[in-house]
C-alpha cells in the first residue's frame, strides 16, 4: 500500500528539467497511490471507526459499550455508509492540482 511518504518522494522528484516520459511515469505512480488511498477507505473507515469509538468512550467518559448493550451491527453498517459517502465526495471532487498537471503533460505530449 502506498504510504504518504512514497507520494511525497515522487512529487519531490519531479522537476522541470525532467524529460517528459519520466515526469509522466511519476505522475502515473502518484495517480495510482491517490486511487489506492481512496479505495482503501472502503475497508479502513468501517473497520477502525467502531474500535475508535469503543476506546475513546471507555478512556474519556468511562462508558463501557459492551456493558451498556450498544448496537454494534447497526453502527458498523452506518460507518460503512459514511465511508461510502466520504469516498463519493473524494471521487466527485478530485485533486485539482493533479488533474491540472496531467492535462499540462498531455498538452506537452501533443506538442512533441
């Protein structure tokens, strides 16, 4: 899975003196990591939101959700829906700078 440091390394390697092909390769990798981050939210949001809620309520409020009889299954379903909504927003409103850079490189490719 792509770490943010990998993405940062790829961005820092791009400079204006690079040949077009190297810049395009780095952009393809950055786009791949971006899609991987968004798609990993399908799994991460539902999986860790319930655990986060349990730990936070137990530590800060002292409320034991197991003793109270908290409805875990409906919460898990709702967190899955929230994860889908977050992913939907990320896909509707993608990274503008990345799109502009890809469009610019396509223009350069057409000129050459």
